[in-house]
């Protein structure tokens, strides 16, 4: 755990415990938990909070799934690594009691538009804060805030896809569906523990209530499905709810390394040249 934190993540031993009052700096990436061979470090589980919300008849529970979850979840059910299980996952979330099931790739598409537009604006105005870094990963954002604050202005000002999605659910969707945002429990399933930290940051409350109420990981979702006795591999296929279940292929590649940057740059290039980019 110490080795991965120091060598791969670049956090351990890069701060002075005397200066931080013996508080270890952490960017919430959980790679230590991933690397620990004996399970001495574990993530905080929020399954009980989700079950409590599902049992509350006064609450509207909305599940939103991040792009990477659909190709990671199957492995927990002995399917081949990388198996595409989006449709079975949607069915499982409805069986668990979700009132609506949305796709965070909708939020990813919004992120692409925001980040690409911001990049074009910076280039056209010859803004000094170039290069522009994406701001989708809360672990990365915390890393910059902690170790390279001089680069903060180079980060995109856009929220992450799950935060954009959550803000849209609590404002636009709540208004369209005539639902009090305070009654919505927005549960996001992500591949990343840092999202648990992100949803509690300041300015994550577009409607005066948290954009995202609970964040659980792919592994937590798999445990919920198993404990509910669902035979995941044999579940029928279902589709996301509209309108926050629509997406483009650009949003889906957020789940792959370099996908966020590629999607944003591809969009920016099209806006600048007026032509669709054929060869990335």
C-alpha cells in the first residue's frame, strides 16, 4: 500500500508530517486498498444508506451509472473481463427498487461540451492558462490542489460528469417530472472511491440540496445484486430512462484511458475547423 501510494500515485513521502500536524495527505484514490494483499485497508461502504433510501416511501431513488461500470460489473459475476452488461445492469437496478435509472454518459456529453467550449475560448482569447487540464477526476483535482496549486487555473472550471448529472437531475429533471428535489435520493455508481469524497465538496448543490446524495462503487453494486438474490447473468435486457439516458459514443469512451481528452479535443477541433474529425 505504501509503495503504490509513493511510486504510482506520487503522494506518500511527498509531504512533511510535521507541517501537516501529523495528518497524512490523501487524495482518496484508494489504490492502497486495491494493492493491500490482506484487506487491511478497505473502502467505506454505503450499501445500507442506499437500502434505507429504497425503503423510504417518501423518497424517489434515482440510480445513475458511470460509463466504466457497464464493462466492469460483469467480472464480479464470473463473466469475462470487459464484458458489456449495460442492459442487465439497468434491469438489476430496477429490480433493486430504483424509481429511475439514468446514464452518467449524459453528464459526460455535457462535460465534453463544457470543456471543449472552454478550451476553444481560451485558445481564441489567447488565455495564459494553457494547457487546459480536464477536471473530471476528483483524485486528480485534489492532487493538483495539494501539490501543484500554481496549476489550479489550468484546470477546466467544469464539474465532473457525475456532478453535472446530479445537478441536472435535481434541477431540470425535477422540474420536468414535477418532483421536489428534496425528495430525490440520487445514487451514483462509479468505478472510483474518490467520488465518495467529491460529492461532499462545496458548491455541489445546484438546487440547494446535494447534487449526488450517495456514491457507491461497482463492487458495492455487485454486492447489492448478490444479496438481493438476483441471477445477474440471466437477467433480461432493459434500457435507461429518458431523457437522462441518452448519450453519444464520445461520452462512452470516458471509461477508457485518454477518453475524456480525446472526446473534448475531437469536439473542439470540429468547432474550430467546422469539419468533423475523421482520423483522430
